[in-house]
């Protein structure tokens, strides 16, 4: 079964085509600068590749059509026709608390995503654009939404509620949701496999460190707490987001600087974090280079970034009553050895002991803790696409199995037709789908 994974950004599309359940990557690539004067396309299969080739791609629909044309071209050898694709899997950042698992997309799911656009304004809108265009291009093919925040669905109320009037939670569902769940699914899964222990036995602190950074306490298969909140702005310092701060600062700055809500939102989300503290760099590689060169602005930003993370680790060990493993992922977590060392330095009293030689010489995935460390420390190369592909495959496979059962058991047909109402937009479409099968 071939599963196409799509991650649609505001001006970009990333994709990966899998042969499932073998988890073989048949093709992958990306389109950048959609709608710009020149869009850049990178594309790979075993028989063909191109990197940063210039195309005129005015919108996402044109971009997705180009991807399909390339996948089905005899030159690339990926597929013969788009009908070979059994499902399209999509990452959706935040669905609120409307849905507690991945879902085959129908009008109901689209409505939920539309209701949650303001909860992830940088991500949900382009995710939705990609979904709608794929439903148009792949008419009749299942589209699957895999939600980032669903990973945290078991987080207890004492962790997700804010100390504001409870009425606002009931009226507007203002609460901590958490993000990076698809990445965390992969990360804790790898820890489980590497330690050869079930997740129900482990207490894990997982750090997803990149342009957007977060940390999660994961105990016995459930989220205990996570740093990102109602929006991704809460928690750790990030590339341009402020992370935790006294909320009274917002009104103070609005009065002092005569700012409106949009302007203060821009400061918190686009002008703060590493960029705000360094006054010049948003990219971590530039911050790290500045630290190594003794730049005081970069050192200030770097030290604050690492301190915030270290403080969260300590609080999460307390929240879980212990810790078995720490796992790093994301562009910073996977590639910056000096950051990992700075974060873990001084945590010996928790039994956390990093092997500096392994840490400095690590290439790719591996363990970086000393043999005597009571806490295993891992770095993993996060693969969000395979998680989306697995979720999509399992949902579509289950649907196919139900269809096969229905074709052999007429008494089951009516129950199946009723259940299909949650996947299709009308009884007529449900009946047609069942009849086709």
C-alpha cells in the first residue's frame, strides 16, 4: 500500500512517499517559496533526483500537481498513476480537545480544524490548505489527519488548566494543549526500543529542540506535563518566541510603547526568544558560532536558552517522581553537542551523567550517557513522516478490512453504513463507497 505524506507550510510543501507496511521510502522532496518569483524544487527517487531546481509555482495546488506529475513520470519510476496511492497523510498541529486520535478526514474533521485555526495560526491554516487541495486532486482517496497535540491527550487537568477563571475554560477551552506530538511519538518509541523496555515501564524527559522548542515529561505511556501550552508560545525560549514570561509584561509594554494586540503578539512570537536576546540572530547555528567566538550577545541568548531547559528538566523529574531516560531530538537537539552538554551540566544529583567524548563525536543516533549514569541519555533522528505514514496505513487498512467483512456478511452491512457516516459527508457517498467495495 502506497501512502503519501504531505506537510503543507505557508509557502512550502514537503512530501514523502512510502510503501507500507514495509516502510520503504519510494520518493521524497520539497517545494519552497511557493508564490514567489522562483520556486525551488527538490525531488528524489532511486532513479532520479534534482535539487533546488527553479520552477514557476504560483500556488499550493500547482505545487501538489507538480509533485504528482513527477511521481508518476516514467523518468522517476515512483508510481505509474496517482490511483496507486491509497491514502494521503497530513500533519495538523492543533485540533484542540475535539478529537483524541488520528482520523480519516471528512467535513466534520475539516470543521473542527477550521474552528481551531486561531490556536495555531502559523501552522493550521496552511495544513488545511494542503488537505483541501489533496481532497480535490485525489478525489475518492482517503485523506488522514494526524494531530500533533493528540499525543498529550492523557495529560491530567492539574497540568493543563491555567489559574484563570474556570469559566474561560468552559467557554473557550483555554487550556494547555501541547505540541510536537508526532515527533514525541517517534522519540519515545525509539527510547523504548533502544532500552528494550515497554513504555509503560519508563519515565522519560523528551526534548524537541529546534526553531520551535518544547520539552515533555512522559511517564508510563502518558504525558504528565509539557512546556508548550494554549499556543506554541509558552514554555522554552525559541528562535523568535518568548516562552514563559510574566503575563503582566504584556499590558505594561502595551501602555509604555502604545502597542495594539497585533503588535504585542508580533513581539512575543516573531521578535523575542533567541532573536530578541541576541539582538541579531534567530538561527541557532549563528548563535552557536557566536558563542564559540566569544560574542557576549550570543552567550547571553545561549545561556538563557540552556538554563530554561535545565530548569524544566528538574521540575519534570519532580513531577514524575524520578527519571529513566532523556532523549534529544530536533535540529538543535540532534546536532548541537555544546548545547546538550550545557543543558545537562550539573544534573549529577539526578544520576544524569553525560559522556562528553561520545557527545562530541556522535554522528546520527546514539547513546551519550556514561556507563555509570543512572539515566540513559539518547539522541535520535526524529522521523515524523513515518509516524504519519503508520497512522494513515493503520486507519486505511482497518477501513479496508471492514469493507471486506461487509461484502461477506450482509447483516454487517447496515452497521458498517452507519459507522461510515463519521467518515463521509453524506449517506449517498457512504452507500456508493460500500457499493464500490
